[in-house]
């Protein structure tokens, strides 16, 4: 097989294999050199440098230990602070002991070993000096006197204060002039100092406890003496001074001496510790530091020798690696040039072909040499040839499809316009129906109002008739009472008539003397007769009135249920009218919603018509864009145009069918809701 027919991957693998071989040779040379260099640097990294690091750590730990010990010479430190520094000393000793063990585990030359033994002896001697320092420090901690020099100064000040007060009291006794102050044991400097003193020294604490009583008695004596002086009793003041104040002062000064002795011990310990550290310790420390520095320099010198050997090996290895790399790079460059030429030649032809296709030329074909090539370039060439053939078919189909889309878009635009017109007519009809429903709702509302008014009138009539019936009943009863009273009047008239007759008879018997009385009796009789006749007529009229009133009361009683029934019917009519009004409002709302939907459909139809026109324009524009490609055979486009015309005819038939559907809507002028149908109930209406 020819090299040019190898796959690109195989060509690249071959080139990389050769380059890898060169790299392998260079790597082997470098590995051997690195091993030699590693041996040299291993000596430096694993032996010399750890030795230097260990020695430096010993030196640093010793320096830290020395700083802590010298810090403990500060007399202002508390016991806790000195203990903290002592813990730092122990930690530093642990660190340099660990560093010494690590250094001893490393290999050492004879000269280094000799100096190391001297260093160990010097460290042991310095350790003994430090142990003396620690013993004095332990005694100092047990004394627990914070800042001994200040302690001595305070004691001296307290002694002077009380001696001065004692002299002042003696002068006051001699001159008999009292003074204020000095009588409060807590107000003097000693009284203020004692509560603030913190120490674990039993001698100091017991001494202060014992001294407190004498100190209090001393100041009480001052107050008592001042009282005697103010009273003019000099002898009593002298007695208190000699018997109380002087003995108390002697005891105070004795305890001052005890406290002073404790402070002096602490001062002497500080002086001894300072001498140990600043003189003996400093001398041994200088020896230790000198030996450490000598060993560090010896290890650094040996490290420099090992590094120099490593540098020499590196230089030799670099020269060999540079020569090998140059030879490998030359061969790799030649091989890369050949592989690149084989690969890029076919790719450039493919790029030129793709450029022609990008420019719209679909009449071009791939070279036969590339089609016969067996590698990926050949596969790419065959794929490009297939792509060109597919593009020819696709572009032809796109041109035909664009024609079909343009024709269909025009037909769809026409149909959408017709749909929009029909929707507009539906919207107009819906508006008319909505107007009719509003009028009907107004009529129903008027009927409802009239029914409610009629209901009120009927209710008032029922109430009036009931009241009339009650009044008639009362009138009947009154007329019956009148009839009874009239009958009584008739009886009285009858009795009067009888009395008049009797009077006439008696007047006749009287003769001439009774004539006048007879005339009066006659007139009374006539008046009684007329009263009786009137009473009978009134009685007859009363009976007729009672009879008529009874009949009217019965008729009113019969009318009231009918009127009440009429009022109930009117109420039902009013309720039904209100339900009809509600249903009419719901129907009106539904028709208005339907009108909105119809208007939205009309707008959508218009928008669809606009989109169809835009789609038609886009199809024309797509045809113009696709016409950028040059095709060998135009017969396919002609066939596609014929097919497009057939499809557009199909769309025209569909459009005519749409026209037939929309024609009936032109005759619609309203909607017959059949509101008078008795079969329709409120349940038939949709609730919103």
C-alpha cells in the first residue's frame, strides 16, 4: 500500500511514532543524567541540608531558651508569668533535643563528628549552669514577691509615713494643737496597699495579718490623742501616746523589718540569677553558638561540593540531549512536511470545491483522483460530491415548494379575508341581538317594577277592606244598640199615649174644670203618637241598616281572601319578572362575550390574511434567495411549477367552499330567542 493511501490517523501515528522514538532516546539520556544528578542532590537534600536544618533548629531553640531565661530576670513578672516562661524553656529543650537526635541519625564525616562531640559537652556544661538558675528561680517563686525593689520602696515609704505621723502627734501634744487626719487606718498608704497585696508567701501573709491589729491600734491612738488635746487634757494624751501609740509603732516597724528581710532575699536571688545568665551562661552560650556555626559551615561546604558535581553532570547531559533533540527535530520537520503536503493537498481541493458551492455554483464536480483516494481525504471528496448532488435536488425541491407556498399563501389570504368578512357580519348580528336583549331586559324590569307596585296596592286594599269590615261590624252593633234604644222610646210613647187617654177621661169627668187639662192631654197624646210612629220608622230603618250592614260584612269577608290571593299572584309575577330580568342580563352578557369572541376571530382572520400575504412575500423572497444557486437541469423546476399550479387549484376549490359557507350570514338580521316558550326554565340558562 502506498503511503498516500494510508489513513490520516495512520500517517499521523507514523509521524508521532518516529518523533516519540526520538523523544524516547532523549528521555533515556535525560533519565540517566537525572539519576546521576539525583545521587548528588540526594546527598545534599537527605544529608547535608537536614544536618544544616537540624543545627539551625538547635541554635534557634537555644536562642529561644536563652530569651525565656533572661525574660525571667524581669522583677516585675508574676509567678504565673515566670512559670509560663519556664514552660517555654522546657519546650525549647524538647525541640533542640529532637533536633540533636535527628542530626545524630545522619551520616557524619570524621571532622564533623569531632566538632559534634565538643558541642555536646558544651551543651551539657551550659545545662548545668541553667539548672543552678532554675533552682534560684524556684526559691524566688516560693517567695512570691512581685517586683522586690518596688516592695522595698513601698516598705520604706510606709515606715517613713508612720514615723512622720508619730512625730507630728508628739508635736501636737507638746503644743496642744490638734490636727485632722491620721486616725483612719485604711486611708494611709499602708492601709491602701495591704488589700491589694497578692502573695502566697506565708511569712509575708502571717506578718501582715499580725501587723494589722497593731496598725489599727496605732491609728486609733491618733484619734484618741486628738480628742484629749481638743479637751485640753495633755497628760491623758501623753499617756495614750506612751502606752498605746509607741508600742503599736514598735510592732509595726518590727514587722516592716520581717517583710524587708523577705524582699532582700528576693533581691539577692535576682542578683545571683542575673550573674548566672549574663556571665557564666553567656560564656557557655558563646561556645555553643560558635561550635554550631562551625558545624553549619562544614555541612554547607560539603553541600557545595555535591552541588558542583551535580552541575558538572547536568552540563554533560545537556550537551548530549541538545544534539539528540536537534537531530530528532530535523527528521521530524521533514516527516511533518511530507505528511502535511499529502493531507493539505486534498483538503485545499475540497476547500476550493466548497467555496464554489458557497458561491452558488452547483455545476462543479470533485476531481476523479480525489474520489479514488482511499484515506479520509477520499472519503471527504466522495461526501462532498454526494452533498453537491443532494443540494441540486434540494434546491430544486425548494424552488418548487416556494412556488407552491406562494400560491397557497395567496389562496389562504383570500380565504382569511372572507372569514374576516363573515366574522364582521356575525359581530354586527350579535350587536343587534345584544341591543334587542337590552330593550327586552328594560321591558322586563318595567314589568317587574309594575308588578311590585301592584303588589303594594293590593296589600293596601286588603288592609283597607279588613278595616272596612271591622268598621261595618262596629256599625251593625251600633245600629242594633240604636234599635234597642228606639224600641224603648216606642214603649215610652205608648205609655205616654195611655197616660194621655187616662188624663182625657179624667178631664171629661172633671167637666168644665178639666177642659184645659183635656186639651193638654190631647196634645200629649198626639205627640206620643207621633213619637211612636217615628220610633217605629227608626226601628224599621235600623233593622234595614243592620240587614244591609250584615250583607256588606259578609261580602267584604268573601272579597278579602280573593284580594289576598291576587296579592300573592302579583308577588309571584314580580319574582318571576326579577328572575327573567336576571336571565336576560346573563343572556345579554353571553351575547356580548360572543360578540367579543367574534370580533377576536375577525381580528385573527385579518391577521391570518396579513400573515398569509407576508408568507407569500417570504416565499417569493425565498425563491429569489434560492435562485442564487446555479443548477444544470431546469426541467425539474418546470415540473415543480406545474405541480404548484395543480396544488394552487386545489386551494382555490377550498376557497370557493369557504365562500359558500359564509354566504348565509349576509341574510341574518337578528335571533329568535323564543322567550314565550313555556318549556324554557331558568335552568336552561348558563350561570356566569
